[in-house]
């Protein structure tokens, strides 16, 4: 039997078939009316989730900057924090440290 792509496999089943086997049925208005916030249902677990606090004062500005693809690729290849490294290199180049 030939293997079907996800798109073709999904088309092979009707909406009724998909609902019959779904682990996550479509919510009704009654379901939404009964829903409670996560923190209300699991207060202990919600208290353990770390959230970033509100930024007191923006320390940086979002801008749009055009870079050559090879320059961008070189910074991205160094891993997470590449944007900060670009910022650091620009500071050094302009003697802003």
C-alpha cells in the first residue's frame, strides 16, 4: 500500500471520522463558560512558573538594519546571543565602551 502524505491522509478521512477519534473535541459555548484560569485550577503549579517582570525602562531600541547575508550568517553561526554580539562589536568599533 503506498504511503500517503499528511495532506492526502487527512483528506482520506471525513470530518465525522476525525471527530470520532479526536482526543481534543471541539469546545462548545458551554465548555468555554465552565472554563477556569490555569492559576485558579492549579495554584501551586502556577506559582512555580517563572515570569519575566515588566521592564522598568527600555534599555534598547528595536530597529531595522540591513546586513550582508554573509555577515548575518557569521553572527548567527555563533549561536544564541548573536544580536548582542553585533551590538558589542558596534560599540567597540565606535569606541563607546
